[in-house]
C-alpha cells in the first residue's frame, strides 16, 4: 500500500513539474512593420447581378432558412475606380452566421469576376428574424 501511495505521489509531483515547465517556455519573437501610404486615386468597387455588370446588386433576400442550413448567393464585383485592388473579401455579417468569408485575388481597373456570399445558419440559432448583410472588403 505504501508503494502505491509513493508511486502516486511521484506521478503527481512529475505532473506538477510538467505543467510548471510549460509556462517557463513562453517567449516573444520581436518584429517590425513599416506602414506605407496608400497610393492616391479613386478606389471603387461595385456589385452586379449579371456577368456584363449592367444590373446593380443592391439587396439579398435569403428567404426562410432552418438552423444548420446553408445558402449561397453568386454575384459579380467590378473595379470601377482608377487603381488596382489587391484583394477582395466577401462575407455575411449576421448574428446567426456560422461560416467565414471568401477571399479573392487582384481586381484590376475595369476587371470584374464572380464571387459568392455564403450564409450558414448556426445549428443552435433560435427562430426569429435576423439581419444578414453581405459585406465586400477591398485592399489596395
């Protein structure tokens, strides 16, 4: 019995040492960043329902959805400014959204491409009416 108690005490002590040891290995890697000025000019991206970019995409009707359900809406974005856009991200901002956004690459001046917004209703969402706004973020 004393042997079992002694082994248990040793294991408990080793466990405490390992836990304490994990905290000892915390460290920081220093770094620097230089923020440069964004090139001047007009940055403008517009959304359209059609590939020829003639019908503005101004609202989304997601309809009725159940918890756990997912829907996608496809549309087009076009760079109508006079500077290239290095990346475009499309996301749905909603208190019941369970998914992440979609990232896209360079959008040159005058260029357009198809993108999608995905609304994935959280499986634990309560019935009710919620906002679900499509957000388009662009980086110069």
